[in-house]
C-alpha cells in the first residue's frame, strides 16, 4: 500500500485509478490508504457542480476543465450519480467525455454510481476527492445531478459550489427553489441562448436578493453567512449569476472568474479554515454514526432485534421504546 | 397529551393540527405523543409522490385527492420541500391548494420545509404520516420535490410510490434516470398534452424494460424485487406508465386504478407485511444512529473533540484514526 501511495504522489495514473477503485468499492486497505495519503491533501481547489437533469452540467464541467487546462492547471473530475442503481448511465456519460477530453494527461475523469447504503455515496465521494487531491490536481470538479439532500451532502466536500439552472425546465411555483441559495456560491444559467433565459436570470436574482435580506436579518450559520473569524461581521457573499452556453464554450471565462472571485472572498476574509473545519466536523459525525451502529449490532443478539421488529409491526411497542431497550444492551457509562 | 390523542382519534381537526406542529418542531412531548398514537396506525394507504420541479406534482396530488374524495375516502396530504430553507415556498403552495380543496372536511393538507439537520426531514415526515394515519385518513399522500436521496428516504414511508415525469424537461443523457426504477411503483407522465409526451413515454418504457430484465437477472433486494414470503419467486411488479393532464383532470381515474393495482399486487402476494417490515427496519436504524451519536457526545469532553478536529485540520491525524480514539471513550463491552 505504501508503494501504491508513493506512486500516486509521484503522479502515476495507474496508481490513481487503482486507489479510486479501492475507495469506491471499499476494498481491503481503504482505511490504510486514506490514512497514508491524508497528510498530502488540502491543496486542490474543490468545485461542486449540481443542478437538475437537463441543465447541461456535464457539458459545463467539460468546458470548465478545458478552461483550467488552458491556464495549465491539472483537473480531476468526479461525476457522481446518486440516482443510478446501475453503473450503465455513468459509463455512458464517461465515454462521451473521454472522447472530448481524451489524450490530455492533465485531466482525469472518474464516474461513480450508487453503491451500498444511505450516506455511503457522500463518504465515497469525499474519499475519492481526497485521492485526487493527494494526486496533486490543482482543481477537482465534483459533479452531481439533482437538488436533494444527497447532492447537498456531496457538495459539502466543495469549497466553491456551482448550482446550474437552464431556461424552460419548469414553470410552476416550485421551478426555482429557495433551497439553492443554501448551497450555491455561484449560480449558472446554462443554455442561455434559449428562450426564457432572461426570465430565469431575473427570477434567480429576485430569489437571491430575498434570501440575502433574510440571511442578513437572521444571521444563522450556513454557507452564505460568514461572521468573520476576527469577530467582525463581514459582507455576506452574494452569489453571482453567470450565463453560459457550455456547448459553444460561451461564458466559460466569466464563470472561471466568478469561481476565482469566490475563492478570493474566502481567502481574503480568512474563511477558508472555517469552511474546512465545518467539512471536517460533518465528516467526523458521519463516520462516528456509522461506526457506532456497527458496534451496537455487535452486542445486540440477532434474535432480539428480530423480536423487537416483530413487536413494532404488531403495534405492541413503539419504535422509540424499542430504541431505548436496544441501547440498554450497551455497557452503561 | 392523552387527552390530545383522544381528540385526534375522535377526528378533531385542531388536535390533528396541534400534533402535526408538535411533531414538526419536535416540541416537548413528541415521543410520548408518538408512543400513544402508534397502536392506532397502520390503516391508511400511504402514497408517495416525487418528481423533478416543473412536472406538476402539486396539481396531480390535488387531482388525486379529489378523485379519492369522490370515492368518499378521506385524504391527508403532506407536502415536503427538502430544498427550501424558508417556509415561504411551502406556504405559498399551501395557499394555492387550500383554495382548491377548501371547505372539504375530508381533506387535510400540511406543508413542511427543511428543519434542522441531515435526515431530520425523513424522520419528521414519517412521524407526520403516522399522526395522519392515526387520525383515521384512508389515504395519505406524501409529496416531495426532486429525485435525490432525501426524496428516496421520504418515499420509503410509502406503500405505493409515484414518480412523476413531464415531457420536455431536459434532453441530455441524464434526463431520464435509471434511478427512478428503484423507487417507482407507478410512473406518471404528467402534462401529457405537451409535445414530446410520446417520446417521454417511450424512453421510460425502454428504461423500465432494461431495469426489469436486469432485476430478473440480479435478484437483489429492492422495491421492485419481491421473492414471495412463501419462498416461491413471483412475477416482479412492472410499474405501469400512466399519462395525465392533471390541470384538466385527465388520466386521474387511470392513475387511481394503477395505484389500486399496485395495492392489490402487494396484498395478493402477501408482500405488504414484508414492505412494512423493511420500513420499520430503516426507521429503527435511523433512530438508533441518532441516539448513539447523542450518547457519544455525552461522554466525549468538548475540549477533546475540538482538539481532534484541530489535529485533522493540521493533517496530523486522519479522520478514521480520530474516530477510533473517540470511540475508545465509550465503556468497552
């Protein structure tokens, strides 16, 4: 394993691919690998890209990758598909991309589909990002479909999060959700040459301004709201709205500049450490939850668990009561 | 609290509203309330409705509610918005619906936005469904936006899950995801009077058939795959595709029939108990995870936790090592 890590750090692509597979499939040695490479992480700028199906995220990510390559930065791409139980979709997308960015040794693409249980994908993504980070990529792009909790979890890995919209994806009250404000550092209206783009931009702007005002008043914790480490309050980050036509490479330069602007905002205001700390806390809590559960299942007899589930199903006991009884199996502090 | 539950069981609407608020805000007495009403649950048919923004889910849910009312069934609606940090959106949607279904005492609508931490919404939704179930509603409709993990978690409460699509919501490879197969019992193509409806239906059909074949070959556990309790294998449920124009109430009768078909499939094949059991297991595990974490935080000194996070941030320790050290604080079995 040490050898493999040494090869990874030296820029060996086969070592990178092997480590990503180990991480993705939670193969033997995964913990050792992550422990060994951890001290080499923290250098990449991690950009999360999320948005509904049909917004053209993949094309946008490819355009971004090319733009960063033109700046001579190396780019790792992790395309996560939390909705696919099959790897087919991911592999298809992968091939299309491979063709576009093929032959460039400064880009590495990895697609991941759903594996295992709840929350598992966020953890796997985080670990995969770490492998790419240790491998020395300047930029790691994490792309994921949708706008649900899994995407929120996945982009929690990122320093800068792009939320991608496109005109005409829906016209009801729910089409543009206030929720995007919570995770977006930069808003992208892709396919901006389509009819309705101006409306989409206007609606997003209104939502942003409303959210910004609400945030100023409420001042709770969240990605948007950053009391400065100095104790002062600083200007909240106002997510810019960038229009792009990724398929024709229009707007990419502006988008790269907006991402750079967000990066400067974080670094100039000493917010980077704080952001990282929040990410670490979330990760630690996730891991602890999983481990604690495994420990409990070690001490609770299988028959007891089955019996309790029977009792809940028969409505003889409520779930909370069962939780208390099961926890009583643990040694008391 | 006992009095409140008695009123709920007697059909008192104010008691219902109060209990939903207690559950949603996790107010004092929530555990007691849920324990008291639990033995009165298990009678409602719970229908999950999910789909991307713009598919017209709310209109569809309203149409379904009217159809069930015409059959003289009482209907509870829980509209969950996992993406909204504000309750504004939910309240707006609520008002539009209230006007449509107002004055009918056989319908009760509750909107819920994001509260608190990760996974909290799935738990709150499950508890709210339980309150409505105990209140005696024949049908409980749980509506949620999107197609991510939070939606999957939320519809795990349901006996029948509808996944709503609409024509023209996107045209790239990702537009129609294989992931829907995992949770859909019935597929709805709403806004079926729009151009492209035939294509949407055809694409969904292809995906379904592919998934069905893959499922037959793989035979892992999942909502689609039901080895019979008898030990025989039975025909897998093949989700029907129903076209609707909810705004004009077209296709609603067919949709109600499809839902009824799924219900019969579950009951005729003795799969209902099995489905419920899986839901109970998921719930129990979720609750245990949360409680275990609270217990750990009780025994780990605050200063130790902070110090460990510092060490991770300084790359002096990797997260897995810290997890091991923190767990060592617990009394060993």
